[in-house]
């Protein structure tokens, strides 16, 4: 297997758009690595540049310490699964799996053995003679993965591998894909716009915006301590509360109340943006001592095992999640509290995180 090293990489289109803009990145050997971001952020272009399907304008790409920046795709030692799986409709499953070997003129008997072995590993027994049109979406995905594995690449590249599956099948495929990657131990880079998918699958996540890297870290780090308000807004199934606030002597003042926060060297009186996830706030219906924000319930949204409660605090709406059995009625007076390590302080102008602390573990 092999790691990937990217230095000063830029991919510029003829119209001048810098789809990837001076990016430095290292993917460790055997790592499951996610490129995450909204549409148009450059994540797919970066993946295709690693694969050699797009040409790098600047910088270098190294795979297994070998400079592959100017090598054609077939000589880079990568295997790729495309978003639409790119299966050949006129070939059966076995022929699709072993097509890369056929191109390399591997003997037919060897190809048949590889198809059977790889098919068994990916639960495709009994389907090897079928054509793609006779398979479900999940089965087509496994055929595309089997073909990539059979090609024996050093690196596996996945472009939105779960996006064509329905919600239930996506969850099943997610579990399958994570287990498969761990079993194979192959360095894997996958592109997704689905933050829940990235949090569930990846060892590390690179969040991208406009061709640049906005944050790099473990799923826990990216979720618990977003490096800027862009990442804070993008990550999380319930939106992070980003509220105007003022630094005080022992925390921050927001929405007519206060919360404890590590403000570091930020001077008292400075205007900041305060970030706190709904999951990290505690809602109480009785009074509490210490820093808190008070308000009344506006609406509660059922999320299954939890409810997202919107609270009007002195004209500012704040979201907080509560267990379904503790959902308060609209109009109920409530008090919101949080621990200091869960309250983040961002620069009002740049949106960058101030007073950095280690992620909560």
C-alpha cells in the first residue's frame, strides 16, 4: 500500500478558475480519508488530479513517494470508483470485475479466479453471470468496488460512492464500505458532500471551500472544534448556533445572558461570534446558578429519539436538542447552560476560531 503527498497543488481551468488552489496535504498509508465540501469547492477536481484525469497546473502529487504528477492515469497505481459506477452494460459481473486485468493481458484462467475470489469477498456470489441492468444499486456499487480491488491499485479513490443509493441502502453500504476498507488496509480517499457520511467513515477529514483547505482533522475534531464559521456551519446534522456576543471577564455575553468560554487574550468588550452546538447546550425548566441564557420555547421539531427546540432569548433564536421525552411545550420558560469547553469564540470579521483548545474527548 502507499501514502499520498500533495505539495502546492493547483488545478486551473482555461477560464482562469482555480478549482484547486495551492493545496498541501498528506494522506497516510492505509488511511480512510474524506474530501468534504459543498458543490463546486474543488474536491472532485482534487480527486481527479490525484488520479491523473485532470492535469495539475502547479505543484506535485506523490504516491508511495514517487512523483506521479505527469504520469498518465494507468501508470499511477490507483483504482477509482466513479459516482455512477461506470459499469459496462454489455458485460456480465465477472467481465466487469476483471476488465482491468484483461487490458493488461492477464490470462483468462487467472481472471476467472480473481473474479470468483473478489466476488466472494464482496458478497457477489451467484451474480457473476448477471449484467449490470439486472442488479440493484447496492449490488452495482459492490461490482464497481470489486473491479477497483481486482486492479490491485496502491490507492483507492472513491467519487461520491454512496450518492446513488436510497437512504436505507446508503446506511448499509456505509457500514460495508468501512469494514471493507479496514479489512483491505488500502489507502482510500473518498469525495462526499454529505457531512454525516464523512464523520461516520473517515479517519480524517479535509473540509474544502473554493479550492482551499479550511480544516483538516479527525471527525471528532472537526465536529467539536470547527476551525472557522464556514466549517461550523457546514458540519453537523443540526446547525451550530452562531451568535453575536461580547467578551466579558469570565466568558461571553449573548442574547441577554452569558455563557462560560475560554477567551484567551481576547480583550474584554471585544465583539465576537459565539458558537455552540445544540447538542452541547443543556435545557432546564427550573432556575440554575451560574452563567446562563434565559428565554421561552418557540417551537420543537421531532428528530426521532431527540427534539430540536428553538428558544427565543431576548430576541435571539437559539437551538438546543433534548431527549424526546423531555420536549417542552411552546411558551415554556427555559434556561440554557453549557460547559466552558463546549463554547467556541470566533473572530467577528475573519470567522476564525480564537482561543484554541484541544478537542473534547
